[in-house]
């Protein structure tokens, strides 16, 4: 029998709901004009605000699902970086000449690094896993990256609890500079969200981006002074790592209030704001400009 070509119809996607419009004068029924839509970046922000309750529910789902049927539950969030810290402290404390309070230096860096690496990977994966949801109902496309960063922020906040315990155990005393921690966490969140949105946009078109990112993250870890102090690097290498690596700046802003007990240098704070703001703006603009294509790509 001759073979006949069968065409597979493209999935019918839920349309983007129109933004609420003011009542028309004279009691006329308002109409939706697609040519008068706001710019994609602003429209996506407004839609994300409308769906803010869904973001909270998705973050709650991810946190609960991660530790479901676990004996220690969310305590694993606090014990995991502490266990890594103990092992690395035993191994590297003598290699680096046993710097003062190396455990605090290491744990604070690991918490900030884990937040960045886990949220960027999760943002890409959640966009791919959310394909079924996008094919059935309308949701803001940025909701997946925002959920990933929100979940990571919860884990980071939980990780700060054992960090304070390690600070006290090593003989350091928290000072007023710890009040800067929320600002440092906010900058880390903005930077991770921006990078996550950029990588999610690439992952929607090229599936290998997620695997390549997993390979690149360990390399980036050793290029960033997380485990080792920047002072042991030769001067040319140190200048490259310190000035050209945004993660070094953002991690130091998170680390300095506890490890050094000082307020971060204003110049470093300004640099951190520039890195975080640039990453967030670039990621948001690029992602939202392509957001309507993602249901056909993933």
C-alpha cells in the first residue's frame, strides 16, 4: 500500500490574556487591541505581579517536595554545606597556612556559590519541565526562573543559621556589619536571576546549554576565590580574578560582614550593584523579547 504523509498539528497554546483596560467612555464594551500592548519587558513584569500567588505556591511546592519523606527534612539544607565545609577545612586549612576563621570564610563562600549555581541550573530545567504547563494554560514565562531563584533564596536563608553557629564556634563575634547581609543577598538574587534568564533563553533554543553549564560551573568555582583566599594568587592572575569576575565581588559582599566583621567598601558595593543590575536588565530584556516563542521551542 502506498504511504501517505500525515501532518501533525502544532499544539494549541493558551493565548496571553489581555491586560485589564479601563472602562470605555459612554458605557461601551472595552475592546482589546493587540497593537497597543506595552513593551514585552513591562508586560511580563505586570503579568508576573498578577500571578504572584502562583509564584509563592510553586516555591512552597519545590521546598516541600525536595525534603518529602526525609527524616531530617529542611535540616538537610543546613547540614549539607556544613558537611562540605568540615571536609574542605580539614583538607585545605593547612594548605593555605590556616588563615584565621577559615571555616567561616569557606562556609560563607560556599553558601553564596551554591545559591548561584543551583538557581541558574534550576531556572533552565524548570523552563523545560514547564513546557506541559505552558501548552495547556497561560502563565508568565518568567515564572519558572523566578520560582527557581525564590526556592534558592529560601535555602540560602536557612543556610545562614548554621553560618552564625560556626561564627560563634570559631570565636568571632557578630558586629553591626551583619545588617548588610540582606543587601548582599538581594544583589546575589538579582545577579542569579539575570544569568538564569539569559541561560534559559539559550536553553530554549539549544538543549545542550544545560549540560555545558554543568561542565562550566566547576571550572568557574575554581576561578573564583571561594575555597582559597585571593591573596595566594600571583598578582596578574589576582587582578584578573578580582576585577573581571562578578562572582568574586558579590561573594565578598556576602562574606565580609561576618568573616571580616566590617562594612563592605563603598566602591565594591557600587561595583556589585552594577554587576547585579546589568545582569538582571540584560536577562529580563532578552528573555521577555523571546518569551512568546518558548512554548514552541521546549
